[in-house]
C-alpha cells in the first residue's frame, strides 16, 4: 500500500509538470514511471490500488497509439510489419514499445471505465492495423543469426487480449470503423487464408469473432456499404476449390459469424449473403468435408453447422403452412397445443442446405451431424417438425435413401423417426408407410433390422399401433416372412447354416418375432389374424432356439386367450418331446405355463391335454439327477438348475390344482400323488437301497423349521444330498398349504441376442449358489415363524402332498449319516404331527388315505419299538385312527 501511495504522488507530480514539458521530455518521464508501476503490480499479486488509473490508462494508450502510427507512417507494408514487430517485442535495448504494451495489457483488465479511456485513445483502430499486417504478411526466415523472426508468443497473447477486451464493447467497435481496416481484414481471411501468417490464423479468428458478437447498427451499415460479405463470399468460392476442407471451414466460419450475429440488429448482411449464393457456397464447402477423420477440422465444421442451423430460424415472417393430419392419431395428440415458442423455422433456404448435404453425402461423420442438427431444430420448437415435413419433407425423403447410408447413420435416423412418436406423440403415417416398404424390400438386412426395432418401440408405446400395423399390412408381411424362415429352420434342424444362424439374419428373425408378439399383446383381433394365417405350427418351430423363445412364448400365450386347448397341447407337447439335456427349454416352457395357469379358465384345458402326466414325466426323466456326486449327463448340469426344474414342475402342478375341485379330484383319483412320490424318490438325493437302516439313539432333536434354518442360514456344513432333500420337502410343505405357486426362490434370467447361452455358463453349482429363500429379506422366515404356524390351525389344501412326504420319509437316509438322517426323519414326523392337530385337519387327512400310507411306507418303524420314529408315528396313527380308520388298515 505504501508503494502504491508513493507511486500515486509521483504520478500527481508528473501531471502537474507535464503541460510545461516538451513532448519528448513528457514521453520520457512517463516511460520512466511505467517500470515502477509494473514492479508494484507484480509485488502486490496483481492488485492495483491507484487513484489516477483512468488518466494513466489514457496517457499510456495514447503514447502506444502514437508509437504505432510513427512506425507505420509512410512505410511499405512489409517494412511496416517488421518495424511493428521490433517496436512491440522485447529485444535489444529499446524496450519502450514492449513496456507500453505490457502496461496497456494490465490496465485493460481492470474495470470498464478504465477500458473506455483506453478505447478513447484511438488504440482500437491502431491495433486493427497491426493485426491486418501481422495476419496478411508472414515474416520470412532470416539467415543472419540462424533464428526465425517468428512473433514472440507472449507479445502476441498480450496484443490479442487487449483487442478482445476492447472489441467486446460496442464503443470499441465504433472506434474501429474509423481505421477502415475491418472490412480489409474480413476479406483477407476469405481470400488469403493459404498465404497468411500461420501463427496469426487462430488469434485473428478469435478477434473477428469477438467483433462479430459486438456488432452495432453502424458497423453493419459500414460492412454493407463496402460489399464486405459479397466480396468475401466470392473469394471463398475460389478458395473452396483449392484449399483443404478444414481450412476452408475455418475461413468461412468467420464470415458466417458476421452474418448470423448481425441478424438480431439488421437482416442486411444475411440478405447480402443470400443474394450472392452464400448457401451454395456452404453446400460446396460442407460437401468437401466428406472423408475427414473424426476430429479433423471438427470445431470449425461444427461451428458452420451450428450457425447454419441457427439461420433456419432467421426470417421476417412465420411460415404459413396447412398440413393434413392423417388419422388415427394417439389420443393425447393435439396439434393446436403445439403452437410456437418463437424458435420456429422461418428460413427454408438455410434448411435446404442441411437437407441437400444428407441427400448427397454418404459420409458417416457428416450425415450424423446433419441428423443431430435436425434433432436440435425439433427440440427448439415442436411445431418445427410439422413446418418442415409439410414443406420440404426431409424425413419422408430421407427414408427413401437411408439404406445407402452407413450403419451408425441408419441407427441415428431411425431413433429420430422413433422420437416423432415417443416425444411428439404424433403418428407420421406417410413416413411409416415408407419404413414398411423398406422392411418389405429388405435391400440391406441391417437397415431392415433397425427399421423394425424402431417400429417395435412405437408399438410398445400404444395399443393403437396394433391396429395401424395390421391395417397397413405389416402384420401379414411379418407372418409371411416368419413362415418362410420357419420352413428353413425346420429343414436345417440339426445342421449348421452360418448364413441364417449367425449375425443380422438371426437378429432379424428375433426382432420380427418380438414385433409379432408386441402386435398380438392385448389385441385379440391380431391373434385371430395370426391363427387364420395358419401360423401356429410355424411359430412353434422357433421354440427350440433360446434367442427366439421369449417372443415365441409371448405369441403362444396370446393364442391362449382365444384357445386354451391349443396353447396347452403345444406347451405340454413341447415339454414331453424335449430331451433330458434341454433343461432351459423346459424351464422357459414351465414359466410360460405358470403365467397362463393364473387364469382359472385354463385349468380344464390343462387337464384334458394330459398336463398332469406331462409334468410328472419331467420328474421321472430326471431319475438320478440329484445324486452326489452327479453321474452321466447330469455332471455337466448344475444341481441348482435341476432343483429349479423340480420347483417349477411342482409349481405348475400346484397352480393347476389351485381352487379347482375337478383337477384335485382327477389328481387324487388317478393315483398321481403316489406317482409324484415315486418320481421324487428316484431323483437321487433320497435313499433307494433295500437294506434296513440301523436305529440310532438321538440325544437331541431339531424341528423341521430349525433344519431349514440350519441348512441355509448358518455355517453348519450339511451334505449336498440332505440340502436337496430339505428343499424338496420344503416345496411339498408349501404345496400342502396350496401356496407353492406363489413362491419365488430362483432369479429370473432372460438371455438376449449376443449373450452367452445359459448352458455354456452353468457348471456344477457351489454351496453359495443355492436358491436360498431364507437369506433374502423378502422371504426370510425365522424358525419362530414356523413354530407359530405349527401351533396354529393350519388349513391343509392338498392332503395328498402330506402322503408324498410320508412316502419319502423312509428314504431320508444315507449310509454314513445315520445320526443326521434319523434326526431329519424325526423332524419331518413331528411336522406332520403338527399338521393333524385339529379335528378338521384329521378329517381331511383320513379322506386322503394317510393312515394306509403310513402303514405301508413305515412298517420298519412300527415293528421295531426301539426305532426313533416308532413313538411319533404311533402318535400320528392314534390321532388319525381316533377320527376314522379303514378295516384293512386296522387289520
């Protein structure tokens, strides 16, 4: 602060004596003062505390202006340019010019009033002359000292920064006009770009863009009076033939800046640009950008496209168009509410340049930028889509040529078409007809695939598209194509056809199936069309391939709405005809079946189509599948997957029995519970040896619920066979209650195109990968919850499932695990005993021959009084016998 006070006093003294000094002495005193000023600035970390700063700025700027003029006066251009460089660069003993430049540079960054003083000194015009010379006359190499007379970077940066600060203000631009060099510099950029100083190209562009943004009415009148834009456009036409594309873009972007930025003040420069074929120039330049690498010339190409996009909204009057809105339309579409927000297209000439580039170019980079520009125009105002489509029809016309474009451009284009429906809620019927024609012709399979995905996305938005695409013939077209592909698949069964099975063709089949599925969901009429076309036998063929299966099942599920019997015969037939190794096909079919069995109307169809026998045959096909260790075919399949199949099979049976007396009676009458017990017992985890088990005295016993907890919620190591047995008993327990079909223990996995098949991913499952319902918060049931349930009066929905548990009871045994085996047996008997506590439960169980089952299945336990199961089974027998007992059982 003391330093600044001293400087302030010194400057006041200078002010007082200056009027009485000769100019040379006055100048010398000021130059002697400046080093002290700069030193103080450096020592105070850039903070200036100087009361007379505006006067100092005025004096220093005037002196710098005077020195520049003195060096320019009467000299040829190249000589003047060299003199300026020597003045402003810090070389040799003469540092006056550099001192002045650095001082003005610092003062120009202080405040606005100081800047106005600098502008008023005549410096804007003087520095424009400097910039013109630096840009248009590149210095040649000098051989005297072997160094190149390149502009010192620091000097250049200071000069440019001063100009940017001055020309940002309107006053700075007004002062500039006096020098008559602005139009010269603009025209020079448009004509001498290949001959100018390379190091001054970017700085000149920065300065001119700053001037462009600060244009005034006077500057526009000035540029118009000297035909600046006209001459610049004419010169750029010549450059466009010879210069590299990125250089022409850089030069043209400067001229275009003045046209765009002046428009809010006056349309004069835009009119001049248009009258002199400015749009044809831009088209010529932009088409020359074909083949540029991703980032080559990007900033200037992007700048031109951005400005051209902005020019589409520059016009005096709103476009008057009246389009025909074809019906049907989405219910929430209302054209009257899409009225303008102001950023509407008024200049079709500018848009035609964008449209022509897309039509004439197949360059991925360029076409992508055009589509992005159109997307931007739509985003400015919803009405722009309609203004353009009802006049120039860009999207309509692009659809005719889109298959010639690179794949990424096709994807981007169809996203744009999709957004018409998803974002604008408008159905463009004419465009959709053309897209449908593209699909029909299938000239480029990738384009057909992308177009179909676009239509699929629309179909999912609203049910209306199910009617639109049926009436337009798309549904019929897809069914015909799928019939053809199904025949090829049927002929090639078991053989490898690389043309069909790989790549785009396979994806196309998958998307066609998804499209048909989307068109039939919620549309009985479309499902009837599919059936009337005789497509059901062909759709079935697609079930075998995992990437087609999800959509195929969706179609068949829609078919069930009009004919449950046909659906059931297909699904159960496919289940029965599947091979042992096709576990994932079976799982997908069972999950589909479960979705349909949610409707009670489907239950009789399930029964009449041999559904129960079909599902039980799945269990019998898995004989030995849960052996530990696994053997044969099952070694390649994870036990988790086998258990999942058991679960979904039992779920299907439970769902078909749910609240259906006819099915329950059928299942009981035909001895299917006995068949189920036999099939479950042969899975491999239950004991099937003929020898008697050796009774072991048990010190302590655990409840069934505690076994569940111990097996899956603790670190206690249980053998794999026992875990599998407990899971199956748990499934049966839920079946008894009639809730198995509501349970969910396994994660859904839906393979999409491109993913590895599940068969390739699965190996034998580790202990941690088990479907542990009790570990998940949603299904966690502590032992206490089971005990509460056991104490209550539980309703037995399917008593036959209790008989299955009893038949499996003797098989809960493994040599080498006598203690553990008998402990789990006791737990199961206790659990069964808790089920028959109430009189109602006993009545139900007596009606399902539980007594007979106990006598025939557990003879060893009854004969041997020391057997751990003897007492609990006797208690169960007594409870049931007190209710009712058959004569043969009593004997």
